[in-house]
C-alpha cells in the first residue's frame, strides 16, 4: 500500500452507498468523465474523507512508441492492467458494485434482474451469461418498469428496491462484448413486493415450460445467487423466506420476447385472486 | 441404531413441510423435502429406525418400511446433518433403489430427498466485468489499509497562495488546485490551524518536489465549505497530497 501511496494522486472522490464508504483516487482527473453514470446507483458524495475501501486508478500515458498500462487497484489487490481504458473502467465499475453488494447494511443483494409489473416485482436470479439481461430488456420492451439488471436489492421485508445501473447486454445471446444500454425510464424510488420468481437460463431452441418450485426450492435458488450470505446467513434467510411467499417457476427458455409476455401474464394471474378478494 | 441429528451451527427455516438448513460451519445450504425433514426431526438419539418408520406411516396413513427411513438417514448423513457418533450414527445401508420405488408406488410415499448447494462467496456470485476480464479476484475482498484522514468536518480552511516547482510532465502540484483555490487540509493534532501552511507535492519518489503555500485561516478547525478542495496527507514518506 505504501508503494501505491507514494505515487502522485491528483484527484479523488469519496462516496457512500448503503452504508459502505468508498474512495477512488487517480493520477489523472481525465478518469472522471469515464466514470459518469458508472458509480453504484444512489451513491452519495461523502462529506467525510474516511473510507472503508480505497480504489487507486493509474491512467497510463502514451508518448511516441511507448504505451503505459492503465492499472486499477482495490486496496493493494490489482484488478486490471490493460492498455484498453474501457476495460479498466469496466473492471473498476464491476468491483465497485461488488464492494457495495458485499458490504451493504440492512439490505440483501441478490444476483438477479428485477422489473415491476402491476405493482409487483419479477425477480430473475442468475449468474453471468445466463441471459437475464436479455430477458430484462425484453420485459422492458413489453412494458415492465426497470428496477435492476444485475443486482436485486431486497429490504428486510423482502421487498425489492431499485438499483438501476445501465443494462449490460452482450452482443447476441451466446457471448460477445457487452453493450451498455442506457436506462431511459428511471424507476420509481419505492420498495415493491415480489410477485414472481423466474429461475431460467437461455438455451437456443428451448421451449418455455415453467414448473412451479416449492418455496424451499425457490429459497435455495435465490440463496445460491445471494452476494453476502456467508457473512449474514441469518439475515439472508429471514429476508429470503419472505420473498419466497411469491410464486416461483423454473424453466429453460428460448426467445426472450415470448417468455417476457408469459411472465407478465403470470404476474397478473397471481395478483388476480387477491384483487378479487379485496373487491368483495 | 439410534440416529441423532446434528443441531450445532445450523440455521433452520421451515417452509411448508420442507426445511431449509444452513450449515454455518461448511457454508452449505440443504433443502429437505417433507419426508427427509420428518425423519431428521425425529433423530433424537432415542428413537429407533423402526419407530421413525412407524411415526411416518402414522402421519402419511400408509405403510412405510424401514428402508425409506434408512434412505433418508443416508442422505442426511452425507449432508453432515447427523452426528458422526459411532454408536448413534446411521451407517449407510445398501438399499436397492428399485425396491424403494416399488414401495413408493405402492403406498404413495414421497421418497426422502435432500438437495444441497454450496453457498457462494461474493466473488462467485458476481458477474465479471467482461468475458475477457483480466482481474483474478480473490475469494473474499482483502481488507486493506487505507489512509485515515481526520473525522468529518474537521479541517483547516485556506486559500492557495503560491505554487512552486514543476513535475517532469509539466504539471504544477496537485492538478486540481490553482492559486486562489479554496482548499481544506486535515486539522493538526493540536486542533488549531496556523498559517502559512506549506504542502509538498511529489509525483513519485524520484520526481522533483512541488510546493504549494496555503494561507490558512488561523484558529480552531472548522467544516470544509462547499466547493473547498479537500487535500489528504500522504501515507508514505514521499507521497504526494491528493484531493478527495
């Protein structure tokens, strides 16, 4: 760390998000425009310079035939060493989100997409490359409201809070470089109860044949995608058991647009009996 | 055989007839279906396999053989949910699955099932930045020493007076400051700000030193005003000041 500290740091920012205090320092303020819109949603500039996690970003300068690497550090751990600035910023952004997700207080971060429809949230838990961003995009096209693409944030009551970072859709269903899709429709800033949990994975040609999951199965599916269960297992279980009172289905999927419509219909059908009961 | 369930370092959630059990020691989560949960709950070290089978039969209203209970015990033991005590632990017994399925079909007994997942670390649960991302994240973020600047709102407020010296790349001092900039410097241990304050800026251990002279408002430490550029001290001997 001392070797890093000895380098010249020209600029820095400190912010906090969900109780996590983070600092980013750089040798070149030219970094800031690249970070616009990449900080964790809801990050508030911190008045205090004391931080829990400090990132150091060294922008490499090029002169003549000499090119210097851009380097990103989380504390003393090197996250990236690359000539591609976009790649360095991607690594920083990804780590910033993971740091917030890992250390957040009073909320639970689940690796899942989340949209809302008819006042209820649809949770799509899944790891990277499972096709959840594509499905989230298809749900938005079908009229759903965006809440999150990568991390669903759950409060103590098991309700979903918005975490609207720009959606990352890869070039095609099977891979390629990510394309950042700006979020055009900012979510309402309110917690929404979960109406449906869809455990799904893309497979070319697969047909959507949803099978109902028992609450315990749904809880296990969510737990396997929860970011900080090891440090707070009791809290994680308490939150997730509230979430799995919602209906949960599982199936492989093919085309995202067909499945999106089916998921929205499912939420409406789950909601209907309660709405009828309320009107009686 | 008097099977005894393990209860230490386990968090148990009951969901309908199923159980979700979190093993805090091994960081594994198990889902026990109704039959497996029923058997696990009755492994008290006093109830025999035959008695558990009889209790299960009474609950379901169908005849249940010992083999169903033994299958449950085998699954529970491989999930480390039974005490590994030689006297009481259930020893795995080879039960032909065909026979069990026959039993299940005849008496509509739900066969015991234990599903186990390894609970992920934060890094495992996260998406990589790109498919070709270079970072090799460690399993858990390592706590790292970070500079410990003063508490919030405790600053010496001043104005940059002069900036001397040029770095090899032509940049004078901290790039965010210019003469006339309002800057905030951490309050000294004495709690009193004195003027002038000299800040040394070095881009690297071998580069030339730049100096900025800040005229600080003397007196007790105060809050940093809006627009004030906060400068933090170096941690190493040759470190430069940096802006927060």
